[in-house]
């Protein structure tokens, strides 16, 4: 169920309120360091995970793309057996842009393939930090596919996990799918300048979003129009001068309620053809350029080894796009690239769990 392509957040008009209520443990401190845990409460895990770990649903301090302090939410899952005191982040695929689409609070968008991936990590004895990303379940819009936003919240979720558990070492790895695979690459790019005392050992990106310009051209008129609708509001979250209403058709503007109240499946259904999405069926080039600047991974060097996984039958993130990402944009970086014949977008996660866990283990041991 987890999608990707071009996705986004929501304007002030679409933004929801903080759905988790008041903090249970900590009080917000305007000068909180990134990773400071602002609230923590036990969280019952969904089937497939509850026998492997105990979990806490947290809010923690992070920063936006301009360095302003903001709040993010997520889970920290501690294995019940064979705990190794290393942290692996699970960066989830697209769920939507409404507050209700935060996986830490809504099992309906804790996708089946995500549960399989997280289970594999827990079985290795690693603590798993699972961020929601800013604006999902916390104040403000979700800057969907804005990589520097995702990357910061990913890194700061490691700090938050360590603030909950003094035994966790400084070493961490990141495993992400789809939107999360793209965010994982940004975390890798940011780590050298942003993660401070932490030690990133490697990142895994399964079917990461890339080739933003090609997607911006291909999506209008396709079944993926809902991704573009979300992307436009995500761009607005970091570029307020861009007003999505100026490029959307009246029919598309009328669907705004589903962005506030629905998650991925509802959004894709609401914006499906034959609904006309964009005026002139095209996004103006100036805004395509802005999307590219915020969304496209591989524009700055990686700081740690990376492992990219791609199913050859992926209809959401085409294998040809990931080929370009690895062979051109990540050329010269320490990157392993595995293509899985016949696997689609979600099956690539499930069928790569053993090789992903083995690669992360090798990175921790190096």
C-alpha cells in the first residue's frame, strides 16, 4: 500500500491540529536540542510486532529545512530478546498528508510490508526508531517528499531513541522504502553536517523516489495524480509563495477535503482520472524546478555507504528511474544496487529483508 512518486504536505488551510493531545512526560522547552523527547507513552503494537518488542509513542524536537525548531512524532521499538544496543531507523513509505496518516498512531497506515521490515530488524536485536515525519500528527503541514525535512527527522529520531535508552550506542543505520527510501538518501547526505555525535554506518533505500522532473511531466493524466496533488501542498509547506490553487483545476481544488481527512488510498481514488488535475495539464517549469531542488536525492555527496534495492516490476517507482539514480547521480559513491526480478513496489521490501538485515549487520561490524 505504500506509494511514492511525487508527494507532499498541506497548506495552512489544510493543516490539522496536534492529534496526540498534551505531552505525558516532558514539557516543551523552546531551546530543546534536536532529539529531545517531549512526550513518551506506551504504545500497543500491531500484530506481527507485539511479541518482538515493547514500544513507546513519542514526540521529539527536530528542525525544519530552515533550522527552526519543530516537533515530530514517531515510535521507538525496543526488542524483547537479544538486544544489541544499536539503532536502525525505519523510514516509512507514503501514507498521506493528514494528521490521521501518522503510522505511530494509526495501524491502518502501518503498512504490512513495513511490519515485515521492522520485524526483521527487531529479530536482529536492534532498537527501531520509526519517525512519522514532520506534520503527520504534529502541528503544521507535512512537507511531503521534501528530503531535507525527512532527513532531519530521521536523524533526530535516533537521538530521541538514545535519550530514552542510555545503553544505545552512537552507531546507527537507516532502512527506508519509497518516500522513506528517498528520505533515507537525504539523511545520508545530511549526516556529516547534521548528526553530530552520531555515527551513521549505512543506509538502505528500497524503491526511492527520484527523477522528479520526469515524474512531474508523467503524472498529470495518470493514476498517480493524487501523488502530484500532495506534492503541490508539500511544496507550499516550504515555499509559501507557491499557492497550489493557482495551478489546480476547479475540479481538483474541490477535492481538498480528502487531503485533510483521508490517507493514501482515499487520495489516489479522489484524484484518479478522468479528473483533470492541472491547468493546461502541466506544472509551470519554475515550480518543477523548485520541486526538483527539494525532492531530488543525489544532488550532494553521500556521507556513508548505501544499499539500494529495486523491484523490476515496480509500477510506482519505475526501475529505470532508480537505474539513473544509481548509475548517474550516485556514481562514485559506495553504493550496492540489487534489482529483484519480478518484484513490485511493496514485494521488494518483503523479499529483501534478509539481505538488508545482513548488509546492515556487516556495516555495524565494520
